[in-house]
């Protein structure tokens, strides 16, 4: 490729990058709508809050198995695997639309769990495909735009899904999501440069070191895991901030979600430029610092400070995630991209799920202002992890073999 990776505009001129981003955009719209509606749908069918929460948890049940599921992207051609995964997800959603009923809760939960499996495989295969298809200098900008697409859909899709659910019920949302996956599969089939793949391994096992022997990658993943752990505690305290801190109705949490999403979109658009100027370590360190400041701001009273804190959280949190993902793509050999992406996915997101549960307990016994102040200080401390050492600017590092 000869594209000069200076702005998002340059990236979008790349045909393969545009097709992959288009697939992420359409499938992300449907997935975000389904993620919201799944719990609401089960709540309507069963009138049970705990079962509704279980339905949402089922979507994340595959996260611990991400290393094993990600290894599939190292054993099979990645573009066909993405197409097959999208088609499988569409089929599961059609099954859900046709069979969901109060007496079939087991089937609903099974379908949602399998849907989560498809998403986990898809994430690993998509990460590997981008790394082996695109110019390595484009990866930082690409990962930023991919996050922008996902966050943008999280702002728009839940509203659409909720309205569709209210008017036509859960099956209509499932059908919409199935259609988005069919569109994504069609876009992946248009790619001209499927990633070359080494010979299949005799056994499907994610063996080898947990991460490539890269000090930068290990620092970024460590900082990301710690930050996501703190993000879980921050997320668990949201309704305490809205209620006890601001004296607002619970629905006001939606305003804070929207402000946070706007911050993430802004960071995603600027990620390529910031990675080139700050390096991966510097970009992640600034992100951790912004996140810590944002969480601390939520501990302060005031209708202006809390939304400002949400904006900082939204702007800072994606930095370390984008930096870690870019380092994975840049420093991992092609034949281990899938399993490494799966491992990093687990290392980054499992702490968040654990902290959400632990944070719910902490909020019940601790003043939310104290909890957020401590969490914010810890977030600032996380910035020291990637800050130690010289950052590698996107496109300047030594490339690992891709063939």
C-alpha cells in the first residue's frame, strides 16, 4: 500500500479499511440495540429482575474463553471466518425471534450465550484481519475509527432498539440485528486481500507465552487491565452519583452515558494523530490520567462537574485500549494474532466485569464520594505504568513478519 497515514480522511480512501469499518458500523448498530433489549425482553417475558440481569450476563459469558475462541482465527482463513461468524449470529437471532416465549427461557439464554461466542470469535478475527490486511501505519487511525464507530452506535442504536421494542416487540429488534449481520457479511466478502495464513496447527490449543515478549505491549495491557478494573468500580457507582450526588432521577444516567460516549467518539477520531505524536505509551498514559481526573470529578458536587468528569472518562478510557490493541497488531506474529487478541480481550475486559460486581457491594457500604476519590487517585497512578519507557509511535516500530 502507498497510503500516507496522516488523518482519518486518508484511511477512508483505503478500500479495504473502508469495507472493514463499514462492516463494524452496521453490525455494531444491531449489536448495541440487542445488548440493551435482551434484558428488557426477558424482563417483559418473565417479570423477573434477576433473570433480566442473567440475560445480559449471558452475552458476556464467553469472555473467559476468549483465548481459545480467538485461536480459531489462527487456524482458519480470517475473512471466511468473519463471514461465517456473521451468518451464524444472524441465524441465532432469527431463531431467537421465532422461538422466544416465557416457557423457553433456557433457549433464550442459550441463544444469547452463543451469540456472545460469535462476538468473541468475531473480535479476534477482525483484529487479526486488520493487522494482516492494512498498512501497519494505518492501524492506530483504524483502531480509533473503529472505536468511534462502536461508540457512535452505542449512542444511537439503544434509542432505536428501545423504540422498536416498544412498538413491535423483541422479535423486531432481533430481526434488525440479523439484517445488520447479513450486511456485514456481504461487506467482508468484497475484501480483495484476505490475510494469508500459515499451515494449520495439529491441535487447537492457545499454547506459548501469555503475551509476546514486548515490554511496551505488556505495560499497555497491565495499564489497561488496571484501568478497566477501576472503570468497573466507577460504573457501579453511577446511580449513587445521580441519586445521592446530584439528586436527580435514575434516568439522568442516560445523560452521563451520552456525554461519556461523546468523549470516546472525540478520542477515536483523534487517535491516529495522537498516537503518532505521543507514542503508544504516552497516549495510554495521558488516557489513564484523564480517566482518573474524570472519576475524581464525579466525587465533587455540581451539575457541571459531574458531566465534565463523564466527558473526561469517555475521552481517557479508550486511549489505553486503542494503544494496547495497536501494539497487539504491530508486535504479534501473524500466526498468533487470533489467540493473542483473545488473551488481551480477556485480560482487559474480565477485570471490568469482576469490578462491576465488587463495586456494587462497595457502594452499599462506602460513601460514593470516598470511593470515587480513591478510584480516581488509583487511575492517576495507572498512568505511571505505560509512562515508564519511551513510547513507540504508530508506524515507526519494527514490523513483525506478516507472511
